[in-house]
C-alpha cells in the first residue's frame, strides 16, 4: 500500500490545472471512470487550496524485503506518471525493513529522492510508549489483563451476555456493550474502562453467574473479587483520567487534517497536562464509585492504601511522560518549534534545525523572516500556512519560507489513512471474491475510497442523479469492452 506526498502533477493535468505551482497526487490509469473521478478530485482540491491525501493504488509484492518493496513502490509511481525523485516524505511504522536508515525502504527511496524525510507514524509512537509503560507497572498490567478477561467472560457466551444486559437494565436502566481492549489501538482501552467504571451492574452480573454455579462460575468469582477491590477501582480511575486525553490525541494523530508542527505542539501540551496530574481527584472518583457499587448491592473490599497507590500512580505518570519525550524526540517532532515561531513571531528565531532538515539556506530564511513577521496575519493557522505555501505573490517574495512551509504541510502525521485502505481492501477482496486480479482490485478500491458519494434517493438533487447516471454509464461501457457471455 502506498500514499505519495509531494508528487508532481501528471502531465495530462497541466492544462486543466494551469496556474497551480506545486503538488498533487494523480490516480492510477486503470480506466476512464477512475481517471475521470481522480481528475475531478485533483481539480477540486487545487481550487480549494487544501492539503489532501489521495489513494493512488495498491500493488502486489513477491517478498517483504526492502529491495522488493522499494522496486514495487517506484514501479507503481512511474506507472501512474509520478516521479520518485519528487517525493517529499514517506511515513511507515517502525518495522526494520521499512524504517531502517541503511537497508530499509526509506533508505532505498532516498537514493531516488535525497531530500526525502522519513516520518515514523505518530500514532504508532504513542502506542509504543503506552504499551511499554503499562508492561513496566505490575498494577497497571494486572488491571488491563482483568479487562481482557472480563470481555471474554461475556462476549463468548450469549447466556452470560443476556444475564449482564438484564442486570444492567434492572440497576442502571440501560445496557452498554463491553468494548474489547487491544494493545494495537489504545482508544479501545479508554472505551473499555469507561464502560466498566460507569456500570456497577457488571459486578452484580458476575455475582449472579458465580451463585448459579454453572460453567466458568469460578472465573466469574475471581473477576468479582478483583473488581470490587478499592485498589482496582483506583487503578481504573487513574487509567481513565490518563487515557482520555491520550485517546483524543490519538484521534488527532490519525486524521489527515492539520500539520506536523501543530500536532506535535498538542502532543507536548498533552504530555505536560499528564505530568501535572494530581491523584486527589482520582481518590474522590473512587469514593463516588464505591457509593454506586453499594447502591447496586455489591460488597466493596476496603484495601485502598493511599500512599502505596499514589506512589504507583506517580511512577506510571513519570514513565509515560519519559517515554513520550523519548518517542517524540526525533527531528520531525522538533518542528513543533515552528508553530511557536509562526504564532509569536519572535524577532530572531533559530532556524538552524529547520534549515538542516529541509536542506535550505538558514541565512535566506532569516532574511525573509524579517519581512514576513511584520505581516499582521496569524501565520500559525492552516489557512495562513497554505496561503504562504501556494499563492504566487508569497512564493515570489518569500521563496525559501514558502518552500519550507509547503514541505511542512506535506509531511504526513501518520499512516492511519493507509491502514484504512487495508480495511477497504479486506472488504473488497473477501472470501466470496478471493480471485480478483490486482488491477481489478485497485480499480474497485479507487472507486470505493476516492469515488463520488452515492446520493440519497430521498433528497438527491437532479444534478446529483445526473452525475451518478453518467458514472454508471461510463462504468457500463468499460464493462462491455471485455468479451463476455451474455
């Protein structure tokens, strides 16, 4: 799977996009239908002066070694008229064959584009930090394991799930589905803990299963003993308070909107807010949860040792902050300083790191900044950065700063959109359609990801219906080109 950033406009689009000076991504030349839709998309994006990620295709590989993957990427780019030497950045996860700076794919691609920047997916970095920290603190690790066992207890047995739903409706007036925790997506842990701490009926349901003395009654009793401990409530409340801001940060890092300096600035602010967290609100929330448990008829075991658990919380918080700093300490993350420069407009900022990263002259940046900082407009907004990067007058007046800003806007924050493309491929290339050829799969994925939205027949305008009719007609003509038995 590939997403290209900073690829030059295809030559066939030059006349249609006259006046556009920089980058766009062109679709695979799979069919007239796909070409028409992708040309329309490129024209629309350029007119809106927006930064947009576009899926251009997927290609099969015979091996996962770096040489084979790099050759596939280069061939795929050239097959759609894109030049590998114009790639600005590439984002992968931390796998050695992809991210290795000597023999990895990013090193191979730098042979074609020496200015290419490798961006380790920010969402993966956040996940790695959280997984490492949770495994280092036994109390946190046990609580997360408890959540997994609790999900398995109810999800794999319709009978026990019915007991849970009935108990929740009787005590809380409504039922909530348990969320499966997973180490690959920490948003799931935040949702899983949120359901458990809001519903004391879960403990009542476990008690009913234990009294029933059926299958897994001993497991239900063990889960009940852990859940009704004050120490377990404290750890879950602590995780809830810590994972909520990190879950919001993860959502931000998984979006294709925004830019790298802004995202890294928010990441640093989230880290600062976690480091300043106080345990007293957590203890107060535990007391409220104890009252809910007692109202539900659940006996609470008073094993809360404030000093010990406070020490655990301090250790976990310090570990998270330390790992976040370590994971977000690469050259790309240091671009968050540009957000401060654009916002506060200091007189003599240090552009040394940025100039080295993007291979530009630092003296030219400083000379242009003396004039640029006098503009009254806030330069830190996405609209202002796009204006600086794309408008003709800004590019003529501030060529170096415009080039730097353009590359900053093109830096991918992560690879979440690529992984969503994998999900689309799994829906298309499924068990009932397992013999689709690569070209056919690519065409269907292009239409699914970048194609027009199907208008709602209840409120569609005549123009929408006409567009869809033209698309269906074009697709039908392509379908008729192949010899078929009718």
